[in-house]
């Protein structure tokens, strides 16, 4: 009589074996290199490698003593949170609207159109936006035509974070739309038919059926992006910022880039990286807890 | 079930393939044949060029320079240089890896950390200090006499401060790659030639003169603005001499210790003037969001005609000549001062890299002979009659090919110094006829680069012509400054100490951000003092102390 373990193994064994190569790769490339975190506590010197002198928390003390670093934390959270909110509201709204379109071809056309910018790199888009948002660019031409004065979108520290959020949401909402649209189409049409019998109008249907049934997908997408709350988008900001907007536009990653990567100062870069990871770990745990609590959604 | 297990086992066996991708590069430290002739000398000027009896393998690493017009079939690992070194010295150059130019430092750091270094390679000043301290580079002192050419010694003597930075306890631990000499470190004020002629105004001696010129330009060309400036504030720093400021270098302070030029009171005067210029509308309203490309584009579009830049700016301004005509070239002028008296110019440390030999290398003489060979081809081969001009051109490839063998290339402050500028100046005054023979093949190659300007009226020659052959060339004007001793050299004659390097570029950026705010009027001039205090507490003090420890007078 085979034991329970043997039964489980014979049933699930092959599946574990299939995952095994991937697990080994993740272990070797993501867990073993974690040892490198010690660099954050050393004055790392490539010639000495891991035998570089230990300096304890000196690297952390250094960055926290720099006034520029402290404000990057606030800037990063501000921009990232706005991007997450925008990155949910806009695609959800747009997919609801798109869902109302009857003609499949028209629907597909718009879906593809909004999805395209997602694939463009920020290096290219930065050039486009710098031109569009310049004092003599198309946006300011419209502003002047409407009777206003030209606005320095990319040189005004107060406006800069908002410009980053708007342009990033514009670039990425196509991706979210595809996901949400798929979720909407998977809702049982029988529910809509039943609601029609009860006399529900279009808006009532959206409010009472579509949105609640879309909620788990929205929660999942939010949870997935909460881990990103300290990544406010290095690519985009790096290509669009300038010293005048550092006070509101400099994020942790761009600061670390100037601090550590340009002159290969790996220690301070690692220190900031460790700090970010610690904060992200706390935030992800919090978001998983919240998802379970408020949406009944447990990832595991 | 059994089949599934076999399948799973096969998949596990495939795991090593995941690790195999991306690798495959072998690199060996110095190996193979011994230098049979260490100690052997041949007579004459080329005593160092003793060909090895047995082939010697020299491992190097390099980075791509895509603009090099290689001969057909050639590339970074196989070219006229590798062939020449084989023919003359019997050394096989083996390139372990080639990176792109931006990733070279990172890749080299990786090689250093994994202790897989070639025989000879180029590193930056910080890596150099780390390698010396870790005992990973060879002491070259005793190998010099037999393997470095007389020309290399002349180069070393032409820039003694730079050479000293490669010595530790009197021992030569590497060769600096050198720059082109102090005279090429001086910034110039570039002004549009045809607009200058139209205005009838003389060359500016004072800031007031400069403002008159800008006013005249803006009046004569509606829609244009006065002065180029962009978000990095590089132009502000380059204009330092106008205000007796010494931005971006370390100088002797009033109390004898070394201080950073960008936070001294003279810099405050500079920022005040630029703020005034912004208010008066001389600068683009949105200069703080644009980069240098936009300024160069504005010059080519006739929107601005005044710009602080390096001596080689002609190479950047060539589009303006192409678009606006041969007379609309940008001409260099010595930077005017507030008082109207001749200015004092700040000079940085004229070296950015070092050539080092692996401590474990068995072919140190071969490395040094290869370095001597590169300088020999550029400077002596034709005058000695061993190579013809045509043969040398296959190495130099109109000037770009010279930089192919980066791991063994020295720049040349000796050949590119006053002698060259004087020679080119004479040629320029003599209707471009060569009056005296060129001292090195490079002088001739550069003459050929400039010739299209006067021979074919072609803009392609503009960059070199305005730098050396124009009667008031940037080289000539800078040379006068050097001859008259009107310069101050930085006290940071080597790498930034580790405590300071740990701040990267964030300290300078803090200043750029604050200076920008003052210039556009967001902050009053008194904010300068707040900014300096912030700079000090955010790492400026730590850096200043470290620089004083390393380079202060107590040594």
C-alpha cells in the first residue's frame, strides 16, 4: 500500500520536476547574489572585492546627511502614488467606455491605438515631449491661442511631477485597458440579461455589475504595482529632468545614478538599494494584508 | 509516469545551459613567451625597438570607436596597428574583449573584481589608485630605460605634474595617458564672425564691451537672443575667468588650505552677472530645460551668436557654416573681464586615465615597447624616413585611427604644445604654404584636415582651421595666455580621494541647481551663501578635508 507521501509524489512529482530548473535558476541568480548586499556596509573597492574595508552604517549615514537625498524620498512617493492612481483610474474608465462600443472593429482599432505608445522607449518619447512642451511647442501654442501665457512645463518644479504623471499614464494606459477589457468581457452575460429584466439601465448595470466584478482584477493590478512605489520611473525622469526641477522631480533612482553609477561608487548605490528593498518589502506585505482584508483577495 | 520522470530529469540536465548563455569569454593574464631580449639594446634613436626573437603575445582589452574609418576588413582587434606591431616587434596583440565606449569602465571593474586582467590596459584615476593599493599593477621603473622611447620620455617631461601623479613612493606604477597640454584647457568666447563685422565693434576687452556686442546682435537680428546657455550651466562655469573665478578646480584659499573654486566669493559675482543677463533677456527664457545640442542648433539657425566654449568648439559649430555660409563662422576670442584687464584662467588636471601593466604579466617589456611604438608612428616614423606619409596615414586614418589602440596609446602634450601652434600659425599667415617641415606626422595629418577650408572652400576643414590656422585661432590665443603665465592650475593633481569620490557628482549638481535658481530669479543673490552652507554640510566639508589630506602642503 503506497504511503500518502508516495501517492502525492507520484501525482505531483512530475510537476515539481518541471518547475525545478526554473527554481534553480532563480535561486542561483536572485538568492545567491543577495550576499552582495554586504557591499552596502563596506567601502567597496573593485581591486579588493569583498575584502574591502568594513564601514558599518557609514554609507547610510552619508546619504541620509545629504539634503538632496531626503527630498528624493518624498518626490518618489508622490510621483509613484499619483502614477499608480492614474494608472488605475484611466485604464478602468477607458475600458468601460470601450466596452460600450458595439462595433468590434472600431473597438479593436482604438484598443490598438492606445496600446502603441506602451512599446516606445522613453528615450524617443522624451525627445517628442521636450519638443511638444517647449515654449514654442504645440501645447504652448494652444495655450497662447486660448489667451494665456506660455508655460514652462519641464522647467517649473511645481508642474514637473504632474507632467511626469500625465505623460506616463498616457504611455501606459493601453496596457491596463487590455487587461481590464478582458476582465469585463469575461463577466457572465447572463447577469446583464437578468438585470435587464429587473429594469436596470446602462449606468446601473455598470455600477452594480461591471465594477464590482472588475474589482478583483483592479485589486490585483494595484497590489502588483504597490511594490513599485519606490520606483517612480528612472527612464522617463532621467530623460526629461534638469537641475532646476530637482527639488520636486529628482527621485531616488536618478539621485543614486548621479551618486553611484557615474563614478562607479558601488557602496552608496548598494546602500540606497538596500534601503529601497527594505521599504518595498514592508509596503508589499502591507498591500497583501490590505488586499486580503478589503477585497478578500489572497495571493497565495 | 516513468516517462514523465525521465523528461523531468532531462530538463534538469538542461539547467546548465541557462548559465552558459552570455558567457564564453576567456581571458588570460599575461602568458606565453618570455621576452628574450630584456636587457638587449640596439643602437641609435630606436634603441627600444628590439624585435623579439620568439613571438610574444600581449593581451589587451579595448572599446569600440564606431567613428573610426577602418580600412576594408579591419576592426578594433585587427588593423594596421596590430600588423605593424607584429612586423616591427614580433608582438601578437590579442584582444580579450571589446566593449562599447560607455560600458568600458563597468566591464573593466568586473574584470578587476574577478582578477581576470589582460597584460596592459587603460583605467581611470580611481581604478588606478585602487589597483596600486591592492598591489595588482607592475612597477615599471626599472623597465623604462630599455623599453620606453626617447619620445615617450619627452612626453613625460612635457607634463611633469601629470607624470608625478603616476608615481607612488618614487616608483612609476603606470603611465598617464596625458592630455594635449595646458593651453588646450583654456576656454574661449566664440562670436559670430559676420555679425561682428557688421556691428563694427572691436574685440571685447571688458564685460561692458561684450554686452554692447550682444545688444548690437539682437538689434540687427530680431528674434535672436544674446548668449547661449543651457541646463548644465556649463557656459557659466566656462566664463569663470571673466570674474576672476576658478570654478570646478581646487585652489589655494586665503588661509593657505585648499578650497573648491565653485563656492568662493568670485563665483557669486559670476552668478550675479548671469542673473542680470537673464533678466535683461540675453539668455533663452527656457535655457534651464535645454541641452547643448539645442544651443548649437540655435547657432546654426541664426538665433544666437555668442557662446562660451572649449578651444575645439569649431568641430561642434560646423553645421552653422554649412547652413549660413562661409562667412558666418564662429570665431574665438579671449574671454573679457569685468575690469577690462587681461584675465587669469583656471586650468584643470590635464589627465583622465592611466595605462597600467598587470603585476602578473610576463611580458612587461613588450607592453612598454608597444606603447612606444604608437608614439613612434605618430611622431617619428616619417622624419626618420622609415615610413612614408601614405603608410602612416594607414595607421592614423585622418586622425581617428590614432585612437584605435587605446590600451597602449599616449596622448601628446609634447607634440601638441606650443611648437605645433606656432608652426600652424606661421602656415596660416603664409597663405597656407608650409614654411618649415612638420615635426610629427600628426601635424601633417591635421594640416590635411584643415586644408579643405582654404583649398576647396569646404566647411569640413573649419573645425581644424579655426583651432590652429586662422590668424586668431583658439590655439594661438590660448598660447598667449600660457606664455604670459595668466593661469592657475588645480591643486587636485591626481584622483579625487575616496571620501570625496563617494559623493559622485551630487555636490556639483547641488550647486548647479542652486545657481540656476538664482539666475532665473527664483532666489535672491543672498541664497548663494545658503547654498554654500548646504554644499558644505552635504559632503563639501568632508571632500575638502580629504583633498587637503591628500594634496595639501604638509606633504
